[in-house]
């Protein structure tokens, strides 16, 4: 006899209602995971069409003045979708907590916090919305001295862009840990193995981003594959019947 069959009707109904709540979470988190990658791909397309400079304050500000709309859209696409992985990690915790509650919680805190921190850091590694304001002030400057001040400020933002961030390494650690929990079941084992590889490569790639850029590009591809696959897995989990549901 199953637990749901042995339980009083009211308890069984409560379990079913709770499962339906989680199914909604899995659906929206799965959709968000796929949407996250789609928006980043769109940002990459904009970057390919008009690649912004990664060095030179004055050159960057002048570039932004010529491509203000596309540059602003690109920076928003690199930044705002980063709230979606937070939802994904929360959903993964709910799905995986029965397997290893402690490690799943640790992975969720590290992973979700790292993506949340990205929203608080005004750089995207391909620019910053801060530079849009500096570009406007640079264009409106009345003399070379004033333009030099804004170009110097832009150099500081560019330097931050080109500095490996702890948040990037933390996100890779979060993916590694949550994928270790996945190896115990609930989600596809192949997805778990890809996640372990993604997280391990991500730690190295983030630390050596400018020394060995090839690692970073490989990590980026794996990261997007992992998020799409997780999204599909969560969408399927959201359609799975819960306890007491025929």
C-alpha cells in the first residue's frame, strides 16, 4: 500500500495540492532557464553585429555614441536575464532536496547568490550601462579636459570588465555542486555529468578568463547547453504526476 493510499483523505489532498504548487514552480523555472539562454543568444547577436571595444575609454564612449540603442539593448540583455538562474536554482533545490538536502541547499545558496550578485555589479564583461551615461556626458563636454575626465572614468569601468569576478567562479561552483546531487537521481544522469563538467571547467575558465580565453568560450557553450537541458528537464518534471495523482 502506498503512502498516499494509507494517508487520510485530507492529508492526501494536501500532498496533491502541494505537488501542484511545485509543478507550477518547475514549469516557470524550466521556461525561465530556456528563456535565459535565448536572451543571451540575442545579446550575442547584437554583439556580433556591432562589437563594442574592450579597451580604450575615449574609443568606447565614441562607439557608444554611434550605436547607443543597440549597445544599451545588448547590455540590458546581458544583465536583466541573470535573475532567471536564481529561480532555476530554487526549483532544482525543491526537486533534489529529498536526495541530499544539505548539499542541495549549499549549492542553491552559492549558485543563486552568485547570479544575484551579477545584477548588483554594473559590468557585463562586454560593457556596462554605466558607460552609456558617460558617453552622453563625453559627447556634451565643452573642452578636452572635461572629455578626458569622462574617458578616464570609462577606463575604470573597462578595467572592472576585464577583471575576473568572484561571482563568476561562485556560479560555476554552484553548478558543480547541484550537479553532484543530480547524480543521485530525480533528473537525467547525463545532465548531471554535463553539469559536473561545466562546473569544473567553469572554475578554471573564470580564473584564467584572460590568460586562456579558449577555456572561457568552451565554458560558455557548456553553460548554455546545461541551462537549456535543465529547463527541458524541469518542464518535464512539471508535467509529472505527483503523489496521489493518477
